[in-house]
């Protein structure tokens, strides 16, 4: 049996040993490996970056000037399988500080050897080139240890014999001299150049004023054009905003109408259901009882109808019998009246004028009654006359005119009657 060992990307796991004296070695980083109990050995090696501070003190340059140089190196163990195997052979089982010491000794040795071949000026003025040279010289040696130099920089360079400060003073004096000469020449050239510049300034000023005026005019024209364009765009934007607002309002109204339509449809559906429920309720509570009552009333009406029809038939038969009886009576009376009229006509024909006169005389009371009918509504008649003979004469005159009036109406001459003839003759 055994264990499963895991390792992160900043560590390397080395599994060695195995069955039957196997010398196979497994190198794993950022993964896992299987190790048998008792017969397999596991070791770990850090792959993290190591910072090494290199100090070389009192090292003479090619000119014999002693210098103190401090450098900083960033190194790490490489992860290529062959190089990782080399590093494991040399550093496996050692801690990080031991590895740093080995690399430090190598870097300091190369740094001392390179310092002995360069001048102070080369070291001080071109530190990057110096550091690059150290990296290139030391890289093969540390690479054979399975270690990679990521970076190497010169941190500090100084000396205790004031060589660097003297070098700086000389350079400072030269720079100061050149600066004074430059100032004098600059002042001279400045005076000449100032006069030329004043002339050029005036020329440029006049041209600039002209250009400024032209620019102002062009600016105003461009500004007017821009203002007009801005106003147009503003108006278009306002119109577009209002149009969009109207469209949104229209959409909102359309949505509201759709909502109202949906609500109305639901209301109609509810009302339809309510109508169906009410209809069923009416059928159950009103229509069915009403139909039963109607059927009962219809049966009663049918019986009443038959009764009325029978009564009507009996009444009609009765009326018909009565009519036939009355018709027979009227027929008998008509025949009697006809017989009477026939006899009367024969009597009138036989007696002639005398019969006619008898008829007229029989009708006179009726005629007089019709003529005097309006006078029945009169309460009192007052005759205004102071002479009694005058009233008598008026009555006589009316009697005298009566036969003529009757003759005009009936054609019968009453003046032939002796009594009337006597009355009218006496009047005449």
C-alpha cells in the first residue's frame, strides 16, 4: 500500500525508489504522485523566487581604485525536467538559505572578476551594461546547477578614497565653465535676436491683427452658421421629442384600450355566465311553474272555450228560433198592414178627393204640432197691441191663409170643406 502525494505549482515533488531496487525517479510540480510505503522516498524542493544580495567590498578596478559594489539578483530553480533533475541532485534536502549561499558565492566571484576588468567610469556611468555583463558571465555557471537568473541589478557603487566625488567635481567645473560661456554667448545672441525679434514681432503683429480680424469675421460667420444649425437641430430634436411623446402616448392609449377591451371581454363573459345562471334560475323558478300554470290555465280555457262554444251555439239557436218567430210575426203584421193599406187605397180610390182630404185632416194635428214645437220652449207670449179687434183680425187672417198653405204642400183644397169655406167666407 502507499499514499497519494499532492504538490502545488511553487514546489517540486521527487519520488524515488520502488520495487526490486528500481532507480526510477519521478519529478512532479503542480500535480500528484503515488508513493509506496517503506520502499519509496519523497522529497520536496521549493520553486519560488529567491532574492540574493551580493556585496563586494574594497575590490580594485582595472585602474587600482578600490570600490564597494552592491547588487541584487532574483533567481529560481528551473522546471525543465533535465534541469530540474540536476537541481534536485545538488540541492535536494537543503533548505532555501543553503541554496542562496551557494548561488551567492558564485555571483560574488563573477562580480569580483568583472570589476577587475573595468574602469570606475565604466562601472559608475553604465550600470545597466555592467549588470548585463555580470548576468551573461554568471548565467552558464548557475545554469549548470539548474538555477535561472531572472534579473540582476547594481544597487549601489561607492568608494572611500573620494575618487567618485573628485570625478564629479571635475565634471562639475567643466560643466560650470561651459555654462558661463554659454550664458555670455546667449546674452550676446539674445540682444541681436531681440532686435530682430522686435521687427519680426511688429510684422507678425500687423499680420496677426489682420488675421485676427479675418478670423473674427470668419468666426462670427461660422458662429452664425453653427447657431443656425444648432437652432435647426434643436427644433428638429424638439419636434422629434414631441413626436416620440405623441407616439408613446398613442402606444399608452392603445395599451389602455386593449386593457379595456380585455376587461370588457371578461365583463361580457361574466355577464354571459350571469345571464345563463339567471336564465337557468328563471327556468327553474319561473318558467317551469309558469308553464305548468299555463298548461293548467290552457286546460281550463279549453274547457271554458268548449262551454262558451256550446252556450253560444245554444244562444244562436235560441236567437235563430226567436228571429224566425219574430220574422213570422213581422210577416203576418206586414201582410195585415199591406192588406189594410190595400183596403185603404181601394177606399181612397173609391171615395177620391174625400179620402185624400180625410188623410190631410188626420195629418194636420201632427203638422201643427211640428210647426208649434219651437213655441213649446217659450214660457210666455206677449202681444203688444192696444186694440182687441186688431188681435182678432190677425187670427182670422191666419185662418184664411191656412187652406192655401195646405194646398201648396199637399195639393188638397181645404176651401171646399163647408166649415172652412164658411169660416174663410165670413172673414172675407
